[in-house]
C-alpha cells in the first residue's frame, strides 16, 4: 500500500536500510515492484546503512507502547 502511494505521487526513488524478512514488500517476502504497472519508474533500493538501521529498530522495539492494552504490553525485563 505504501509503495503504491509512492508510485502514485511519482516519487523517483525509495532508499531504505534493511529488509523485513517476515513482512517486507521490497524483495523480502514480496516484490512490490513486480506488481506495479509497467509504467512505474519508482526505484526501490535497500541495504543503506543496514547494520545501523537494524540496531535502531532493535532499540525501538525494546520500548513499551503505553497505548497498548495491558495484556499486550511487554513484561518488565531485568
């Protein structure tokens, strides 16, 4: 959906840090580019500062979402 919006907005290129092996749409699980119309000229390219991107994501997911329902919140870790 996001890739389709970027194409509709005529964004020339999208560069990202790392693929998502479970849910990714730019070559991990699915190649969104293959589903888009042939006239699509948007370039999708991953792997830029990949290790740094993975570290940032890991740090983000260590946090707790205060808006999550109580049963979905992470337990305190020592």
